[in-house]
C-alpha cells in the first residue's frame, strides 16, 4: 500500500546565463496575457518573441526613450527646426517582420565590420526631411517619391547622424560604438540576417500616432545586458558553461517520491471485520528495505527509521537500472 512521501525541496535559482533564459521565458509566458474570445484557456501569440519579461522591456523602453529623444534633438539641430516626433515603447519582433508596410529606406549598423542591425526610415518622412534641408517646407510626412542622388547623399548623412546619436547612448550604457553602412537601400532590409532572428525595435512616431516612422532595429542578444541592468555586455558562455547551467536547471526540478511497503494479502471477510484500533500486520519486517519510486520508477531501497521526531529513510541501495 502507499506509504510516506518524500519531502519536496525548495528550488534554488542559479543566475547563470542558460538558466536565466529559461526562467525568463517561463516568467514572460506567465506575465503576458493575450485577450481570448471565449474567456477560457489562453493561448500565446508565438509570432512575437518572448525573450524579455515585461520588467525587462520597461528597462529597454527607458533606454530607448533616452536614445531616441537624443536622436530627435540631433535631427532638429541639423534641420534647424523642431520635429513632431516622439519615442514609442521598445518592442520585439522577428527579423522578417522588420519590413513593415509602405515604402522605406534602411541603412546597416555595423559592429566591427559585421552588419548587425539597421536604421529604418519611412520613405515619406525621408523625402520630407531632405526637402526641408534643401529649403522647402518639409511637412511630415511627405510623398514617397524617388530621390535624386543629391537627396540620397543628404539622407545618408542625416541617417548617419541618427546612428551616431543612438550609438552615443548605447556606449554610455556600456556597449560599443556602432559603425554605419555606406549604402542606403530602398524597400529592402539592409542586413542579411536569418528571418527568424529575434530583434528589438526602438521606434519614433509622429506625435499622436502609433505607427513608427523611424526605428533602430537590433538583435535582442545585443541589448540583453541593458535589459538585465548590467554595466556592460557579458561574454558568450562556453559549451561547458551552458552544459553546467542546463544541468543546474534540471537539478532544480521538483520530483514527488513514494515509499512502498510490501503488499498485504487478506480476505474480504477479514477486511469487513476490521474495526477502529485493529492492527493490520504487514509481511515486511522493520529491517527489510522499502522500495522508493519516483514517477513510477524504483530508484532506491531504504529502511524506515526516525530523526528529529519525524519518519525518515536510510538509503541502503541505489537502483539506477530499476523499473
């Protein structure tokens, strides 16, 4: 018959990288609650990466507000007039979603010589900015039209200034300076990344609107140290460190154990005759080992005893190959 149960041990969380990722994914899935039609079981919109928790996204949004406000101030200085632009909260996406809708220009951001992220600007906003630089009205947003070589050169310088302003804020947070690509591309993403790469967007929108017209888009892992409140990026974990962290996560899994005595054979007549206070003898002696199972598998043999006023088990044999 079923007897005593092994006590559960409280989980201890290892702050190592791999364990932290798993914990954050679970926390993120718990915190984000998409609206459902039936009010019943909830499903999650896995079209959006769940890399960061809500708290971490708030930290990234605070960083983005500072960085994109500096971008707006820099643009206003170059164009000698205030722009009706304001930062939106940071958001995550897969790289394939960075295309967005409508016409746009994009410029690669480099870490060293490697294209890593990009700046994306709405084509109508781009034409309006260069028109204003050339002395026109430059009302936002302008028309999506083909720019001349002179206008493209001005736009390249303007987006280079956006890169510089954002890069300064990133360096102050502990990151490194970004370099710029040398070519603006229209209606095409400027970096050759896998479409399932997880990215984070720091957007600007026209005041009072919710659609980004200018964004800095970077891989999520590049901003991980900011989301965790660290002073600088952490070196990538080695294979051995990842293995150790994963084993630590597995070691924290709570399991329920069961202690089994030998089955007692009796008759229906004896069972019906039982009364409160009767003693049912088991065919197992106190010095004979008990079988301890976890999830139905016999893992060890132990004898029953006591310690500190509670029942206890003394392990006598491990059964690594048991069933």
